[in-house]
C-alpha cells in the first residue's frame, strides 16, 4: 500500500465523495483499518482489496486529501446505501459458491441499518503517515455537517473492543456509548469479543483534538 511518508506541503482538505479513480486507494486505506475484522470474510488481502474497490459507492464517503492524495476517508450509510457495497451474489461470484457462502454469512454480522432519523457511520480510515494531525476529527465533523443537512437527528456507529484508539477519538468528538453487545463466541472467529454502539446527537460537537 502506498503511504504518505512526509508531512505534506499543504493543508488537509475535505471533499464529499471519492475522487474519480481513487477507489483502489480508498480500498487499501479501508482494508488497513478494518482488515483484521473483515479478514475472515474477505481474505486473502489482495482479493479483498479488489472486491472492496470494485463495489464501493463513491457518494457515500467523506474524504481527506493532502497535496491531492487521498489520506483518509469516512464511510456512512444513508438511504439504504453504504460506502462498502457488494451483494451476496457478488461475493459468491468472486469467491465461488463453495467458499463464498460462509463469507456471506460472516458479512451479514456486520450489517448495520439505521433507524429513522439516523445516519450510520461505516468507519474511519486514516493513512498512518498523517495520524496525529486531526484528520479523523475533520472527517467526523464533516459527516456531522452532512447528517444535519439530511435532517438526521443523530449519528450512530459501532466500535469493537479491540480498537480502543477509535473509541477514544469518538468519545472526544461527542459520541456516547449506549449499549455493548458481548460476543465471546466471535473472538476466535473474528478477533473481537464485544461491540459497543455509540451515538451523537446532530448539532453537538466534541472537544478539541488532542
């Protein structure tokens, strides 16, 4: 995966929607952030990245750019569509019926549908080369602005117990944990044993990024 190795010469800028031709780069960032969780369903990594790139809904992302290069993105689900797409038949076509069926069942475990008035965030991925520059916070606030424009009353996301860094960011940006589902039976299979649902009311913000 190509990484940003320097600080860049300009400010980080935001845009809504993936830039044309950036699907592969977006899939690489997404896989680096969530491959440990999605691996059992989509491995091997090269095939997984291709699958994600081929089935992304470009209009369901908020992107961070540095010197014109994609360095971060936040996906969201709204209007029945999320950043990461691909139907069960797509999975079976790519992975085969014999090896694909259990993958479809695993992916169904990650399905999160919004309640009326909710926008569901589908995860944040930031290039390691720009972490610590507040990119995650910028992405969250842009998603919050988008949610307000869509007349959503709250933003919802899920975070797994093996990603405390992400949970700490969400808490700093005003999200509150409302429910934790303990799934010890998934620890050996997927690598995590609990999922916490977090919410933030639209129109509220978090503190300064630290």
